[in-house]
C-alpha cells in the first residue's frame, strides 16, 4: 500500500526494531 | 538446586516458577534459556542481555540508534536496571506467545508507543515514531504527506478528538486493524523446544 492510504501505525509496525521473529533466525 | 544451577537459573524451582507465571512449560522455559544464552553472550558473556546485544540480534549491528528497539528493551527490562535478565525475558516473550490474549498484546504495544509514558499516545509521539521509521527505511515524505497520514490516523483512532489516543480508543482501533498486532505473535514460541532442541542436554525435568 502507498503511504497515503496507510495509517501511521502501519508504517511504524514495519520497524526492524519491532520484529522479534529475527531472534529465532539461526 | 546446586549453587551452579542456581547461578544459571536452571534449578527446577526457578524453572517451574517461570513456567507457572507464563504460557510456557518447564521444557519450553529451558529451550528459551538456550536462546537467552546465545543472546546474552554475543558481546559480553555475563548472563544478561545488554541493549547492544538485543540490537545486534535484531538489527545485525550493535551500533546506531533505533527508537523502537529502545522501547522494546525498556519494556523487557521490568526492573529498569539497564539489562534484561532471564525471568524478564521469559515474562515478556510470554506476551508474544500465540496463545496469549489479544488484550495483553494490545496493552504491550500501547505501552511501547506511549513514549513519554503519560497513559496516552499523543500526536507528537506518533509523529516522532513515523519520522524514526522513515529514517530507518531511508524513505522520504513531504511534511504535508506526513501530516496527512497523522490526520487520517487520528481521525480514525482518536474518537473523542482530544488529540491523543487513550488505551480504550487504542483497543477499538486495533480491533479494526488487527494487522497492527501482527508483530506481537511469534509462532516459533509454540514450538520452541523444536527450534532449540539442545535444551535436552541440560534439562532438569521431563514435561
């Protein structure tokens, strides 16, 4: 989706700092 | 509980207490200890996760600043002593368990975004976070577009139009946009003993 149609929290939730799944990657 | 096992938090009493406080079994807590050991020894091998170690794991570099990583670290660090201990690690990850209630996940994200910890997510805080994600991802937006995104977000979330999002408003907002909690569920946690099978060599108990 383009940023125009996104809400701010959708953008924010894409931060790598919030992606804890990375912890489980070997 | 030998002194050595106490030290390493591997004694059965500690493990079963952690299991009783969370959504993990004793064996799953042991498997999480394998992950904790890996993270807590990546820079300083002292059995504690320092911010740089969490940053190294999530961002692949211990250097630089990331607002969101700081917030995650602060929320994991229950005792607010600048490091993540094993019990804090297990408590926080329990919220990311697929079986944890959505309300717990929603509360965690609310606290994460309530940067100044006022009990509300304020427009300025959201603006600061959007600017931070734009910098992180090398995206550029005009001020006009940024304000338009904030307007749209607050028109949708701030139902009493007081310029800030209360916890109640947040709950309603995430129920309309469940994808905002996507990061809050880690499917790996359901099969953690499979992801870290080496716990079996150190286990104190058979679940």
